[in-house]
C-alpha cells in the first residue's frame, strides 16, 4: 500500500501533496477539542495495524484500518492517518518522505469517502445493522485504496488494469479481515458506548 | 470510556510480526564483478527481475536478471559510476549506485585475473617454486578473497534482515510520538478555546 520514493513522476507527487495538505487542513479545521483524543488513538491504531502482516501466497499484505478511522473520525481521519504514515516512514522506512502526500491521499481519501457514504447509515441503524454497514465500509475503504494506488501508478506510466488487478486481488483477504474487524469494532463501540458516535458528531457541528 | 479504551488497546495489542513490505536492494563488490541482492524485507526474494544498469547520465549500459534467491551478478567494463535500478511492479522500485572508484577496484582485480590466466599455461613448476618463497601469490589472494566472501554472505544477509527488524521499542516509541503530538494539539486547541472565552 505504501508507494516508495522514486516510483512516481514529479507531477503526481506534487498533485498528491497539494491535495493531502488540503485534506489535512480540512481535517484539522473540523477537529474539535472533544475529538482530539479519539483521533490520536485511531492514529496509533493505524500506525500499529500496518505492522500486522497477513501472509498470502508468495507475498503478504497488512491491515490498514482506514475504514474504521473514517467511520469514527470523518474528515479528522486525514490528520490522524497522515501522522501515522509520517511516523511509519520515519521509523520503519515504509513509503518515503516525498511520496507522503500521495500515500496520505490514497489511504485517508477512502477513509473520508467511506464516512460520507456509510457514516449516516451506520449511525442511524440498529447496532447489528450498523455493524454490517460498517463492515461493508471497511471493505470498501480497502478496495478504494487499492484503486487509488493503481491509479497513482497509472499516472506515472504503468498500465492501470494489470496493476489494479494485482493490488486488488492481493488485498481481498485484507478486505474480509478489515470488514470483520471494522464491523466488530463499531458493534462493540455502539454496545458499550452508544453515545460515542453521536457525541463526536454532535461536537463537530 | 474505559471499556472503549480497553477495546482500542486490545486492537493495537494484536500480535505483530516484524516483517514489512519494504524493498531491500543491496549491491557489493565481489572479485571482478558486482553482486547484488533484491527482495522484500519480509524475506521474500525477487526472482527473475530485470535489473537495469545505467551510467551517471542515465544511459543504459547493461542489465542483469535475478536468480531464484534474488541474487544477480554484473561484470563492469568501464570505471564509471554504475546505477542499478530495479522495478518489481506495483510501485516497488529500488535504486543503488556504485561509485567510480569502487568499479575501478573491481577492474583492477579483473586485470590481475586476466594476467593470471594468460600466465597459467607457461611453466607451472616455476610458479609453484615462487609460492614457497613469496608470501602469497595473486592466485591465492583471489581464492582467499572468494572464500571469505562466501563465508560473509549469510552474515551480510542476517545483518540486512536485522536492520529491518521492527522491535517493540520502536513501535512503542512511535505510539508515544503519536500521543505526544495529539496531546500537544489538544493543549493548543484548549488554550485557544480558553482564550476565546
């Protein structure tokens, strides 16, 4: 999921960085005092989740948890995931500093999109139905991320369809795991602390 | 809130293995040629990948293909900087450069080997006599260098793997940074709110 330094052309890197800066600014603007601790915790979850590897065939893929971050945080997922990515780059050398913007966009963009598409559905429905929608959202976020990664590579010259296929099929198991994880997490949160979603959303407006 | 925190802690405390999806690309001198290794930090080596060899201006001067273990060998012919580029698809690219002086050293070894092979047919008895007198012949030196390289190879691989290890301290350090950053932002936001009231 992390594109490395030198894999993309300059124009893609610059465009990605500009969009990511916009996303982070938007997220910080929407980030109220009450949401900061939750944002930090989800940022830490994302940071560690990428170290959990699922071995698949000859390769292995890792969890991303961007769907969960998006559903709970909305726009604030942007700064949360950005900080996680930055520290992964600095500590583990995942990705690279120049492509940080593109990576942030590829991972946080689907998080926000998931929130826009499924956030309301998860909030309004009962905990069980909400958990199912959250699971769909979790899988959707990964699928969207794979498409964006393939798209970034395509803009630099790779053929879109084979690249997208490769990344997409490799991540089907991750989609399943993330769907289960996101669904369970949202279900648990709704059960033990039903006001979390409404409290966070309420404070945002 | 405590139960929510417990959930998050349970999530982040899931067992995490050390591997990561990072490209490892290393080149080193090996007698009269350049040896390289290409793979991912989780231990998968990249087999059958074409490595482009370019000069400093980006003009292709040759190429090499990795074997089953991700190893490749390239024999330089000119003492100029060599840039090795690998593209494994899906955004996994790597680049490594060997400076001109190291290439020159390799060519120096190649020159010695060449003179040795030319001398070889002529009187072996003579060279054998020389060996007993001189401390080490060039031939022996090359043989020793090769033996040492073979012995060093697993060590070098282990060292590379160790460098890529994500230990718990680093992970905890990262989490600490995240909490610290968000704590700082919380402080700034709280101050702003207090000032506004």
